[in-house]
């Protein structure tokens, strides 16, 4: 089979899927190429949904990753509102929910992830209980705000929950954040970073409740009215936004007999246990420095998808992730380089201006990651060091009189 003319189907029209089909054409693939998306819109960017789009500063058209003409000119068959029912590996077809089928020689799964929901038994299906992941979610939240929602409970003190709290607060909503752990960002950041964002949100009027166990949501006539805590206290709310993480979309892969464990298992080229099927983005679990990881980030979705495109066309690919992330909350931009997994100490370096600092994560003497709050210089410097495998002395990094350029 000539890989450059192979029939390729990509399931999932998010950031990874859009990057993959564009890269395939850029690399010279000329065969039939189909991108299937369950949502009714052309591929769009998600990070602005809870920021500029919700505020009305960015139109729906400007959210699109590429103009529709790009897909037409490059002969990419984008099918929106198209749900895939099953993957038939033996027949090499994709069965669609409307009963149709699509043949393929090579298949890529870029289905991403979906928000983790509160169980219906504790009120998760009540009206005005929302998540923030898709354009539909952002539109639903905008409608509630326009209707006069004034008191919100945000369930979850991770980055998703905190970003939501910031947006709601800027919209004039009184916000309470519930975090079951002893502190915010317990799974993903150091106490120093958590304290920075706790102070930031408190200064903006957000009430932070840590060690707060949610027993259930209260409702009236099918609509949420409050959140009931383990100690019996009920927090009034006419809006509840759930930010308790995401779940990788792996059901199609699992039903097709592919290896699944916290994502679709793939090798360094993004190939599953079936040599003709690949995966990339939030749904993929891949090898990284001797262990398996699943990265939920736009940069990884793009970079991994482009590596998979090369592999699908026969390239000798070994994707090497270079993790970096960001979060916008109020006037603070958090930039993260590296992964802090396994750190045993941190040092904090003051920034050059108000509301700026950086937190550096070490395992012994080895630099693992840096959280930079309104400090792009620290972020860029740390990112270069981490990618180069360099580790400056922690005590020197923490000293604000030390010029970072002179280290490592």
C-alpha cells in the first residue's frame, strides 16, 4: 500500500485531529482524508471559551482553528455533527451512528477527553449544574449569566475550577470554591503555588473552602439551589460549575479491543497495538522517560498529532514530549514548563513586579519543572534548562539578586 494515497479517517475534530489532518496534507498525503467531529462546529480552540469568548470579546468564527476554505482547498472531508458508533478492525471500517460506514486503510483516534461529572444521585443532573469544556458549555454558562445568576458554587479547586471562579467573579457573580483536599491544587502544584492562587482569589472576593466535602446539591423544581456540605451546611447557589477533572474518551478504542488504561496506549510513534490505528492528544497514554503519561494540553495535542502524521506516512518517529501549560486567572498568567512528578523540594523566586513569582521544583539536585506567575523570563529560562537537561543550583535560583542568565 502506498501510504501517501492511503484512505485515512480521523475520529475527533478537536485540536489534535485538526493538527493531524493539516500535517498529513503538508507532508504530501494525497489520498482520501476524512475528519469526523461529534460537535456541530468546525474545529475550534478551547482555551478562549472561558475567557474572551464568554466575555463577548471573541466571536464564534474567530474561535475556528482554520477557515472552512482551508479544508476545502486541501480536500479534507470534515464531517461535523457526526457520531461514530464503532470501529471494525477486521473490516477496516468505521460505523457511524446514522448507520453509514466509512472504509479506511489507516485510522487515527483523537477523541480527547470529557469533563468528569457529579453523579445524578447527589444532584449532578439538576438544571444550572454546568461544566466548562466545549462551546456548548460556554454558551450555556453565558445564558445563565444573562438570566441573572448571581451566586455560584464551583466544585473543585484545580486549575479548571479556579479558572471558572475567576471568570464568574469578573462577571459579578459571588463565588465559593469547594475543595475536598486540605489545599487548592493539591494534585498538580506545590503549596507555594497553591498559596499564591489562594491569595489571588481571596483578594478578588472569592470564598475558598478547603477540606470541604460536598454531600450533594439541593434543588427546587429541578434546578440547583444550593450545595450541602458534609457538616450539614447549605451554601445557597443559583449556579454550580463543576471542575473536577476530565476523563479520556476511550470507549470506541476499548470496544475495538485496543489497549486502554487511563487513555489509549500507544508507542512513541502514536501507534496502538493495531499497526494501522494511531492515537494522539488528550486521549493518548504514551511512554515518557520510562513511564506512561497522558498530557492534557494544547501544545501536546498539536505536537503529538504532527508526529503521528509523520508516522502514518512511514516516517521513523519517536515523539519526545516537551510539557508546557498555561492558565489565565484575572490579570495573572501562569506558565508551567516541565512535569513536577516526583519532586522533593521547591524554591520560590520573587518576580520583578507585583503579583509575580516563580516556583522551581527539584528532585534532589535535578530541576523538574517551574511555575511562573507573571514572570515570562523565569518561564522561558526554566523551559530551556529543563529541555536541555540542565539544573542550576536551587539556592542560587531562589536568590533574586542572581541573574538567571549566569546560571546552568
